[in-house]
C-alpha cells in the first residue's frame, strides 16, 4: 500500500492511501475518512470531498497521477488552476526544436536539385523529436531526457557536417537541452517510487 500526506495547516493533515494501480484510493483528514475511489477508472472522473469548515477538495487522476485541488491549487504539485507545469516547457521545446530546424534545413536546400527522399530525411528529426517528446511526457523521467539530448547532439553534428556551423542551430539546441533538464519532471514525483508501505513508513 502507498501513502502521501499533505499538511493543510499546522493542525490539519490530509492522508492519501492507495494500492497498486490506484485501487482502493482513500482520502482522510486527521484520521477521519473523507471518501474513496474503488478503482483507477473512477479516479479519472474525480469527485469532491468535504473538509471540516465547509471547504471541499476535488480529487482526480490527472496524467496518471493523483491531483488534490483546493482553492484553485493542486496541493501535490503546487500548480495553480489554468497554469501549466514548468515541465511542459521542456516537452514543447523539443517539438519546436525538431520542427524549426527541419524547416531551416528545407529552406537551405530548396534551391538545390535534391530528391524527395532527401527532403524526407530532413523532416525525420522533427518526427523523432515528436516521438521523444511523447516519451518524456509519458514518463516525466530523466532517462527520456538523456536519450533526447543524445539525439539532439547527433543531429546537430550531422547538420554541422552537411551545412557547416550555423549559430542559430546551436542556440536552439542548447536552449532545448537546458529547458528539458530544467523541467524534466521534478515538480511531478514518480509515485511508484515515492510511495512507501504503511508498515515501513508509519503515519506521524
């Protein structure tokens, strides 16, 4: 069984507990059960639960992770309603890197007699970047970011050999790498690794 505690006030603490695949998910406040979800499917719909004092928290499974919303803020990630997590800056920047540099390459060879297969090869980096960004988004882990960085380095080296040094390429590539590492998912913990058994981690 897994657990997560959230301190609302010095005297008010939420406790989230669940089993594998978010089965039997329960939310309680200071030892009093507020409500539960029987399975993962029901969590995707979400539900409001009453807190002492007439307040309500909205619990839902978002992006494969629990979100506990109170007064427009996700208490787990600190994200405010309507504001994207900084993580998505890295996710989107990888897509932009692939698309923009492929367009630059296409413009560079538009006046040359190149075959359609060469044009296809020039858009491959963009297609792979989209695939890698989907991997980053799905896992929000560092492994995907490292692999994506390696892909950027390989493509940048090939472009350098083919087209020569282009400062705009280097700037875009370095900016993308920085953005991915800075926002690779630190704001969204890996719940499978974060969760601890109640027996090993007693409630304080």
